C-alpha cells in the first residue's frame, strides 16, 4: 500500500492528522449505479476481495464465500435475474456474497460477518480509484444458485458491483442522517419524527416480516404525520441515483402520457406547481411539455427529495432558470392567494394524511380560471383489489405509504371546490394498460384522472 496510508508515527499530533485525512477519504465513498463497462484485471479484483477477508468474522469461522462474476454473458443473466438493474450489466464485475447456513446464526452473526467483508471490499476498491454499489435486490436466490451451482447449504445474500463510474455519473452522495438523530447515551432515545408507525401488537418478531408480507405495516397515510412522511421521502428516494429516466414505472405503461395529456395550454410566463414530486418522473415529463419560460414550482416536504429531483431534471437536460424547489410544511402551500395558473397532483392525493385540506390549499392559490390536474389510484378497480389483497400485505414501498382512493369520492371532493372540465379513467387492467375511458366505466379504471377549473 502507498506510504501515504501507512501506519501513523508515534507522534500524537501526526497520528491525528493522518487518521483524519484517511477517514475523510473513506467518507467520500458513494454508491455508483452508472458504470462505464470497462474491464478490470482479475488480479485487482482478487486483491479487492482478498482485502475483504480482513473483516471480523463471527467466532472466526469465516463461513463466507464470494462468487466473482466477470463474464459478460453471465453478468447479463445476473442483470435479467435482478429484474433489470442496469449496473449489473455495466459494471466490471459482480461479487456475490454467500454464507454457509447453520453456523453461529445468533443475531445474524454470519450475515453480519459477510456484510463486514463486503464493506471492507468497498473501501479497498474506493482507495484504488474504483466505484462500487452493494445490492440486496438481486432477484431470485434460487435462480442465482442454479446459475452458479451454489449448494443448498449456502445462501446468497447480496451482490457487490465494482467498476469505474462513467464521467457523467452523479457525484452526489446520498444524504446521511444527522448524528444527533441516530445515537443516544446509556439508553434508547430517538426523535419521533424518524420512527415510522406500525400497527399495535404485543411483539414484532423479525422473522414474521418480509418484503411481501409485513403484518405490521401502516399503509394508510392518515396513520402517519406529515413530518414522518417528509422524513421517509427525504431518504428513501435516494435508494437510486438521480439518473435520467430513473423511477419510470413499468406498471404505468403509457398511462403517464394519458395523465399529462390533461395539462392545459399554458402561456409563456405562467406559474405551475407540482405537488410532492417524488423521484422526479412526472416532473421531467411535465417540464418537457411546458414552454421553457413557464415557471415550474416543485412543492415538496423534504429538502433531500428536492435535491434529488432538481439533479434528476438537470440530467434530463432541463435548464434550471425556470424551475424552483419550494419546501412545504404539511398541506400548506407557500404561494400567495390567487397567484398560480395551474396545480398538478399526479397520483399523490393517496399519499396524504389530509388530501381534502390540500385541495382547499390548491383552491386558495389558484387564479380564477386556473386549472388543477389530478390523478389517483382507484380503490374501486381491479388494481384496487390487487392492492388490497397483495400489495398492502407487504412492506411500505420507497415512494411512501399510500391507500388508493375511491374515484367517486375524489370526484365529489373536486366537484365541491372546482368546475369540471374533463374527467376520465385510465387503464382497465391491474397494470400496464393505458386505455382511456370516458363513460361511466371511468369510475372502475385503475386510475381516475381529470382537469378542473377554479371559479
């Protein structure tokens, strides 16, 4: 290793200076999801994995195993099994993290050992000038075991992608919680804002909770405070990097185009507000449809989320001079009365503890004749049945808790506040379908959408 990283001298002053510098370099490590596809020599890869063996191991049994994949054909198979994560195919190599089952499992000790080894590899790669990302979302463990020939006594728990970032890859590091929020002395103490709600129960056995089956999850946002939602949105969005095209839903199909076709024609210089723009998928499409001189205001609960969305828009190629990031507190919008030309709420009312309060605010800020465009996931549809029977049994997704709303109920909310211009249903199937329905069948579609006008 380079002399710059050798052990510090006996001088206490020099030791502090050296270690601060080294720890500062290690703290610059960030996850990469945009690799350049260049090859790495096997000797370097082997050295990085070998460095991981210096991590602590439960009872020193070292019941770990690391499958290094650098064959492009096999990496593409890994990409497909993962569900299509691009970086699985674009990195230089994947290191699959395995452990032998049945040895010192108390408190996940074997899994902790593998995790320690993985992080040691990440730091080794970082110091060598390479980029990494650790992934738990690897797809079917069984399919991977068959691909690699992993025996049933071993489990695959994740994969480490290693390579070099593209020159255009994001350099932003996902935000870390303030130290004050995540530590306490001599007992547990934590801000309630950062503790998410669960259903009342006598106990919460860890092994009864899976991604697909979480009996304790609170999906109804009315069980959350606005502050808790802001906290969740501010960190979960960074589960991905703010790359162009990220967070585009395959379930949506062409439904986004049908929703945004409801946007009114807006003159140059108009003021438009998108409320709670999680991930920026709609923000990018809205910006693409607006005149460049229209001011798009992103009204969001979390500064962390705003930083993600604005970076996403920059990477989509949009200039920043007519896009504004506005922090909101709960359902109160920071705009003057009758000062906004249009408000857009794409599939967000179902994420709110107080959707009707938000609609009151929308009515307040809209100019006379101003437009509001909404879409909601409809509880009274095949998708609503699927959400009730399947989705809502699992863990809360990264976009936050939501409960589909009744199309007829939302129609009533809108009619109480605005004049109807267009209303329609989108999608007659559980997913992917983008059929537009304008007769009474619109109240049974996956999405209920429309445009209304302020008096």
